[in-house]
């Protein structure tokens, strides 16, 4: 997207709502900038009328006018900075909110291609850069341009030849400035990408701290972070150097201009054709010119840096979910609790890797169906197909004969409760993790049924105790019981259990298994389990191998006729 299109997008969606605040801020900027010209103009009477001519009656007037200029400039500067800071923060907050809301609508597979660190950098770093540039732009054109006009007006009113001499070197800047702008944009883009890598490294380090310590790879991880940090520092230094180069070039031009003016104008003062007050007023005006001129010149570098961030933000907003709401949604013909689940010749591949190869089976309503097989057989992918976290390339998953792709996403996912081997808890209280914005009127009952009440008295604040990042303040068994309590409160008619007890010790597994049996009562249940002893009583066991269904039946029937299930069971029994 072009720079003009990016400006139009941000103005239309974010800045336009603050139009009158921006207009007021620009007016205050203009007042602040105009006071610089007024100050330089007052230098002439201060020298000629007061200091040299010795006119005592003019002292109070000149001094009072200078004071008024400074007071007005200070008040205008304060007001415009507060207003633009408010606009910048509001725009940044709106960008961040909209981006997170948009990303939450994208598919799960999209997040596999975009690391958490990269996304955090987009939401925080890029939005702040994109939001604050507008304050720089408006200040440059509202204050600094007005300051330049007023200062040049003073300089020209004193001597137009002196003014031409002072700015004679400016055209020389054009070529180097264009080169520096391109450098800034490239290096800023590289710096933001390097910052995303840094955020990813930190995310992996802090969430994997136990693995790092147990494998004694602290030095390795520190070296990986240092390597990523070196890449970021190098890119950031190149970006900052490019932005600093533009005002540095202006200092060179300023030096040349002052040399010419002093050489030419000094002789005129000595000859008496110009007064000291005129020279000092001109000198002040030109000296003050180069500060706003450097800021205006620096805008180009800052704008190139902001464009790099805006491009990345727009790329996120342009991403679209591949799993969308159905064009013609249908309703289930019967309550989901009375509906069969069926996969009909479902095939799915991740890129070139086939995961499901023509999978077909039926899970009867109100019964427990277990999926077994080696790791990589496609069992968890079946759950993802049923809940439309992924879309199969061929075939269909149905509930009561209705393709899940024809059901509204919210309605479809409300029919499922899912408990996995890695209970996903949020850094909130235990109560908040169970309720998840649902009514908590049944909270005590579900905490009792899930055996959460067994350990609740041991927590410092009971159900209001924070569980820590990803539930780190709780044990594995406790986290699983909280997840089961969440599923009980959700009270969905279909239950999906994905290795819900595989990571637990025997004592915790026994307690969690009791809670799961309570949760399964009266529900259509699909279970993935490696421990085959936990699914012996299942109404049906579906055996999967390399993405295919190779057998199904009850435990006794599968044992009697041999095959993969019988081999797996005998292997576990012998162990």
C-alpha cells in the first residue's frame, strides 16, 4: 500500500474523530511558532533604541513585550503538547484494540505462522510508532513551518541579500536527504523485525524457564538472546544514524550561511550602512531558523520509519480468516445432546503433510467414543475439524446430519466443552478462570463436582487466588480440575477430552478421572487417550493409524480380533 493510501486509512479510521482537537492544537502551534519571529524582530529595538541609543523610556515597553512573547509561547506550547499527546495516546489505544480484536477473528493456523513475539511487537511497538508520528507531523507543519515563515519574513525585511547568502547551501541537501530517507525506511523495517525476534526469544525463555534449567542450557539461551540483541542494535543504530544525518547536514548549511553573512554583513556594519540592531535581529532570526528547519527535515526520516510500521500494521489488518461464517447458516434439527457426530471421508493436510486420509466414523449421541492410536495418527486433528479450528480439504463433519461448516461459528462452538492435557489458564483468579464471563450461580456446585473444593481451602484467598501465568501457581492436577470445572459450568452437550489425564501422577489421575466421569454423564463424549485402561468402558473405540481409521468396536471385540489396538493394549499391560 502506498504512503498516501496509508495516510488515508489512518485519517479515515482514527484521526478524523479528533478533527477539532487537532485544529485547536495546530492553532496553538501556529501561535507558538509565530512568537519566534516576534522575538527575533524585538532584538532590533532592544539594541538600537535601548542598548545603543540609551532611550530609557523604551526599556519597559521592550522588556514587557519580550516577556509577553515568552508567556504566550509557553502557554501555546503547553496546550498543543497536551492536546496532541492525548490524540496520540487515543489513536494508539484504538489501533491496539482494533488489531487485537481483528487478530482474534483469524484462524488458529495463522497464529502458527506468526510468533507471539512478532505479534506483541506489532500490537505495542508498531502502533506506538504509527500513532506518535502524527504529533510530529502536525507540529512540524503547524508550529515549525509558521516559525520558518515568520523568521524568514524578519530576515527578508532586514536584508534580502543577507537572506539569500544564509540559505545558499540548502539546494545541496536534496540528493543526500533522498538517500538518507531510503536508508531510514529500510533500516527501520529491519529494526522492527529484529525487535519481533527479541520479543519471541523472551517469550520462549520466560515460558520455558523450567526446561532451560533442567537441561542446563542457560548459557545457550543467553547467547541466543545476545545474538538477536546484536541484530536489533545494529539495525536500530543504522535507523537512528539515518535520521540524525538529515539535521546534521542542515548544520553544515547553517555554518556556510553564517560564514557568508558575517563576511558580507560585517563590512556593511563597519561602513555604517547597517546598524548593530539590524544585524543582531537578522542573526537571531537566521539562528532560530535552523532549529525548526532541522525539525522539519527530521520529519522525513521519522515519517519513513512510521511508514514501515504502518505497512506492517496494514498487513495484519488485511489478513482475512479462511474459516468464515456460513453464507446460508442452518440450525440443528434436534438438540445437540441427542445428535450423532459423524466424520464422512474427511481428508486434511497441513501444507504438503497429510494428517487425515479419508477418515469416517460415527459417535452416537449420549455415548462415549474413544480415539486411540500412535502419536501423529490424527486424533487431535479430528477435534479441530469438529470445532472448525481447521477446515478439511475434502469430506465433512456433521452434527445431526448438518455439516459443521453450515452452523454459525459461535453456535457450533457453544455445543462443545473441551478439556485437553495442557489446561489453558489465564493470569487471573481461579474463579475468573472457571466462570470466563459466564454466570457464576452454579460455581460452588461445579467446584465440588470437579474436586476443586478438595484443594481450595489450601489457597491463600480461596477461589479469588490468582493462578499465575498459564496457571503456574497450581499443580498439573489442580489445573486439570479447574479446566473440568470450567467445562462443567459451560454445560455443553458434547464433550471432547484430549489426553486429559496423560500428564498426571496416579493419585491426581484418579481424582481427575472421577471428575471426568461426572462431567461425561448425559453427554456425547469423544475421548483421546494413550492410557488404554482409562477407556476400556467406552461404548466404541475408534483405532487410527497414519491419518486413517483402521478398526473400531468395543474393547472386548477389538482385543478378540487382534490388530493394532490389541497390540497396543498388550504392550501397555506388559509394561
